[in-house]
């Protein structure tokens, strides 16, 4: 061991090496041991929650960690303490765990797998915060951190007996040195009889624990030998974090190396496992990359960093090849980042086109200093093409090349899918698009997401092909798509408080005036003015606006409320809200529906539905009026109405409204009074009604429509607005349209011209009942703006994607309208959505359509229907992240020539 210290003092340490990621993430308990007796330290973690799992990662020649696998499942659930050691004397590491008042043992089989021996020994008594001493020899020692109580369990007799142990110690070993740590981080030794002998001035950071082996102690900064000699260790160069350190020989050179299990809070590296590799005086390849130190000096690579360029390919592999893969023949260079990818085209696809597209993708990556090294495989037969890509990856990517190369299937369709920070995936496309989909999907494999790791998606100043908003075109040109280099990273955007002055000259942000956003910009010297909220005013501050709608928009996190048999109808006032819906479907005249009322309670929990009406033949509607709910609902004999309390207690019997027998109601408020529209699907006409204690038709309130007519008030003029689906010549029957009525002094209505959403040349259309809301806020412009919610066109089993449109001040923008898809193309409904002003935003509800009967018809509610999100967003440096982190971590684990087989 003294030789080791001399080596450390003479030669030092290698650069801290990423060894695993997420493998030991909480609540897992991390350990190292030579699980397969090859002289190399392997990783082992204990997952303590039921069913209790042991995960293993076998060291691959001291060069990389092996691909993780389950060594035992199940073991035992509710594990409160664990330790690793040779408990049965056969030379193979075993695992001891304390759970349900017993010590349980998993017997190692010598290949990283285990067999369990349950309830190996009872340990009676109360244990508040137990732990097992590390480095168990002829006994197991169980200690309670809170009480200081300790017992020792003889491994031969399996009997427990009391042990005098120093109080306040929260970590200790039972091996050479008997190292220990108190709760305040003070390190020292524990002595039989209950004493603690502190090491003056030697402490661990709060929450961290040291590593110990063969009498050596690894603290946060130094390695101590049994004779008291000290050698400083390198810093991890990562943010401060809770750490668990383990000492073991990672490369078989006889030196003890340090494994650092991190438990941080920063993104990406929070749960990294690092290897601090010690280098002895006689080692000729100190970093174990397959090149001697002298060879590395000649090549110009770093002899203390086994992956000089950080691409996940060891220097020796790139210089000499590895496991039959001719990396230098592919052009790999240990001084510049490379990425090797197997390409597996589907049988029947156009190989010539694919080769041309892959050449374009290679050029794109080369622009950022990353060399794609592509290896073409034979085509995947048609009989296998229905299998998921991960199964095909496991079949066609050689196991020995896992951790070296990536794999991508090339399919005939568009789009694709890949593992995130992974080595496999698939993509498709045609001439001019395949290179883009490949570049995007390979971007996922090397660690990039869709948002630059901000919570909101599709940020307009993140001009990356990973961003759905710019995935197929930038500045309306698909040839300009790019990865982002983070040049706008200094600007953080918050949709709740936007500044319409950008700190960049207009030539740098001119792409914002092109698709998909087409914002209006104005030059302002070295700055640029932008109209984020589309109200026609530039340079405002504290603007509220939805600005990341390039692919779609959101109504906020979706909350599952319960099931419904029809379209929801929302009522809201301030922070209070109610939801009406059919609870049983009107399947036949003798089986009418029930109308349920849910109320929003504390912590945004919705009540179970109170039944407020029976014999409903369709979707209900209602308004809040005079402290009650005025409910309207269709029946087989026409529309009925009644009053109900806010808790769902009817205040009287239902009464007829009038109108045609097949009428479908909608409702709203006009100058504080309830109004309703009764639309007949038979006559395709709607009549408007006013409530003054009873319902009466409004003179001038008739209109032809192809849908129920939504109503709201223009609160700036006091006039009435209707939203409907209308015919446009003989071409469309479901064009979204706005109808305005001027309210006369006698209460009658004068109908204005019909206005199509997006104008006569627009394409906004759909099916079902619309919703209209009027926005009079400062962000809505001088005339205010109308919001229009509706389903799009039906497909499949009569399901539709839902959309929202709102007016903008610029008439050149789709005739003054902005149309956005809600959520995504997979969010569909067979019923109409609804929306209402709520708590300074829009409450939005829809009924989920699903092929599964269990999930079909579930109500979802979102609380930010304006699409304005509270979380910040911004640009991101894709290229720097990939070179610094993504390339290496995407192929972190090395496959074995023969995978461990679990018996």
C-alpha cells in the first residue's frame, strides 16, 4: 500500500471520468465490488422499495462500465440498510439488507447475479434510522443513527448480540482502519468499547459519506493511507453536491481508485458516477485507453484522459480500432469528436436517395465540428419491419459494439423516434426531408430534447432543428435548418412579463419575421422591437402573450377530472369554477341522460358530479346569474331550464324555454342578463332568447348556422358576438365564423355581416359547438379581441384535434387571426371543448378520445387556456452541450462480448 502512495505522489490521477449516469439515482444505495472475480471493480446498487431490486454493471476491461442489468428481482421490499461483502466465504460478493426486522442475504453467483436467502437472521428491537457497517468481515454490524444502539451478528452462528458503539456516528466500516463519521461530518476511527477518535480538521461535507477499503480512506479532497499519509485528489469540477465515495481497483493495476456517486440538483450531471483513476509509477498506460503514454505524446492526445476529445470513443480505439470495428478506417481521430452510427434501411426503401440524404446530414454535423462515421448494414426484411425499433436495434447492433456505435433504422414513412441520450432509434423521409429527420433523431440520441431543456416547448428564440417550430424550415427555407449555438442564451423570456425590446440587431433576429411565427419587427439601432402580443404596439413592457405556438399551443398542465358522456360546459367567476356535463349518454328516448355539476374546490380538486337534471337528450349549457346557475338542456320535447344552487341543488322544477323541439342550447351574458341561442339541426337556424324571469325571443335574433351558436358580449361596446360554423359557398360547410349584433335601445338586435375566421381565403373550419370569449385587456389591442375554440375536422372514429384562434391587430396576418392547435395531434376529442375566463386566464376543458374504453371520455381541464406559461424559456447551446456531455454519455456503457446471463 505504501507503493500506492508513492505512485500517487509521483504520477497522480487521471482526469475524472464519467462512468455511469442515473444508475445510482435515489432512492438507490450504491456499492462497488468485484462481482465476477476478474480483478476489476463493478457497480452494484440496491433499490430499496418493493419489490427490492439489485442492479449490476460489470466493468469492461477497466475502460468503461458495462451495460446495467438486473442481478436480482425481487429481493425484498422495504430495505432500510444494506452492505456488500463476501458473507459466505466463497470469494463472491453477497448483499446483506435489513428489512422488516430481519437481515436478508442475496448470495452472489459470480456473474453479477444473485439468489436470495430471505430472513437470514432476526434482529429484534426498534430501529429508527439504521445502517450496516461497510467492509463486513466475520460479522455484520447494524447501528441506529438516532439512538446509537448497535448489534453485531455473527456470520457463522447467525446470532445477534449487543455492541458498544460510539453515539453520533452515522457511517462506519468494519474493515481495516475502522473508519467512522459523525453526523456533523467529522471523520475519525471508532474503537471497540464505544469510543470515537476524531481526525483533527478532517470532515466531509454535510450529507456526504467517504469511501474506505483496506485501511485507506477517501474523503472529499484527499486519500489517507493506514499510516496517516495523505494525497490530494482532483476536483470533479462539477457543482457542489452530496456524494457517496467508494474505493476499489477499477483497472486491475493494484491501485485503489475512487468512485464518486453524485446526488446533486443541477441538470444532466446530478446523478453522475465518476471515476477518479489513480496512476502508479510503473504504469505505461495510466488512463487505460489502449495507448501507451509515449504513443499519446506522439499523437498529441492526453495520457491522463482516456477520451481526449470527449466523444465517448477512447483514444486507443480511435487510433487502432476496437473489437473488430475499424475506427481509424472510418476516419475517426482521437483529437476531434466522432460519432459512429450503423444505418439499417428497411427493405423496399430507396438506398440511393438515402445515401444522398445521409451525406447532407453528415455535412450538417461537420459544420459544428462533429464527424459522423456511417456504417451501412443490409436491409431489414419486410417481415421484421413491424417490430419496434428497440427490438431491431438489439438484434442488429452488435452487442460488442454497444458503447461504441449508434444505430438508426431508415423507414419509408416520415418522422421518427429515438431514445434520449441513447444509442438507437429510427427515422424516415423522402428526398429533401430524410436528412432533417435523421439529424433531429440522432440529436435525441446524443442528448438533445425539443426545448433546449427549458420547460416550455417551441421557444421562438431557440432556432434549432430540435425545436418542432424549426424542425423542417428556418426562415421558410428547409435548407437553412441548423443546431443552435446559444447565441441568444443571454435573453430569458417569460410569457407573463415580456419585454418587446430585444437586445439584438434586427439582422440577427430577422428569422422571427418568417415562419412559423411571423412576428412583426422594427429595427431600433442595435436592438429590435417586436410585437409579442400582436396588439399593433411595439416596445411595450410587462406584456402577457403566448409566443411559443409555432407547432401548437397549450392550455397548461392537464388535470383529469373524471368521466363524462358528452361535451363539457364551464362556468367561472374569479377563482371559482363549475363544470356541467352529461354523466350518462342519451342512447335512446327511453334512456335519457343525466346532467352532472362539478364544483372546483381547494387545491384545484373537483367534486364528484351532483345530478342537477334528468331526461337530457344532449349537452347542457348555463350561466351564473343572481348567485345561482341558470341551466338549459335539450330534451325530447324541447329545451328545458331550471335554477340550481352553486352546490347543485335544484331551486325548482324544470320548465320549457320554447323554440323547436330538436333545439340545442348555448348561453351567455349580455349586459349582465342571460341570453341563449337555440339551434335546430333540422332547420339549420338559431334563435336568440333573453331571460327576464322567463325566456323570451329577442327581435332580430335569428341566424342560419351549421352548428350551435356560441355567445359572448363585446364588453367594450356592449354588443353581442356569436361564434358558429357556416357555409362558404358550396365548398365548405363548417367554416368558423363570427356574427355580431348591434343592441338597440329597445333590446332588439341588428345583425351585422358574417365574418369568417382568417377571412374569405382562410381555411379555418371544423365540426361541433364553438366557444367564443371576448378579451378587453391591454394586450388585446385597442378594439379588444375575440377568442374562438373549436374542434377541427373529423377523422377515424369521429375524433378531432381541437384548436383555438384569436384576433390580432395586423390584418395582414391571416386577415387578422392567429389559429393554433391545442396541445398536439394526438390530443383528440369526439365532443366539443369549452372555455371560460378564470383567475386572469382561460379555463379550458375537453373530453379525451381514446381507443381504450377505460380512458375514452375522460374529462381534462387546463387552467391556462391563453397558452401563456409561467415557466421561463430561452435559447440553448446544442453544439456545446453535445460536445461537452451528449456524445460521451450517449454511449457510456460498453457491451460485453458475451452478455451476462441471469439464471
